[in-house]
């Protein structure tokens, strides 16, 4: 009886079979290493993402706190009074005007120590 040419030939040589098995095991090992490498990389990226999310949350909390403090200052009576005085001063003696320079000179004569600290 002969073999049909359509059927694949099976090599029953144990050495050939063992070599093929070793090659398959080597390929599986390489794929496992690649999977481990990708998993480690993924874990590192996830950890980095968590750290960045934590940093963003802390930054947002600091921003909310700072905005709250700013709102308290802007809503305070002292700020409103100081703002009104500044607007009035700007109306009477606009910055860089002759009147502003004259007031600055008068203030430096009256209080030379405060004039030096204002310039520094």
C-alpha cells in the first residue's frame, strides 16, 4: 500500500521531534519574556500616571485654597478701602505725571526712610 500524496508526512524520528519541541519551547519562552517585559512597562506607566494624578490633585487643592484666600482678601473691607484710595490717588495724580513726581518728592523730603524702602 502506498501513501496518498495529499496526506502530510509525519516524521516519527525522535530526534527531529525533540528538536521541534525545543524550538517551540524556546519560542514560548521568548513570548513569555516579552509578555513580562510589556507587563512591567505597563505597571511602570500606570504607577507614573498615578503619581501624576496625585500631583494634579494636590495642585488643584492648593489652587482652590489660594483662590479662597484671594477671594477673602478681595471681599475684605480693608481691600475695598485700599482700592478706593488707590483709585482716588490715580485720579488726582496719574502715574508718571508731574503731580505724581511732585508728590513722590514731597514724600521723600517728609519721610526719607520710607522713600528708600519703596524704591527697593
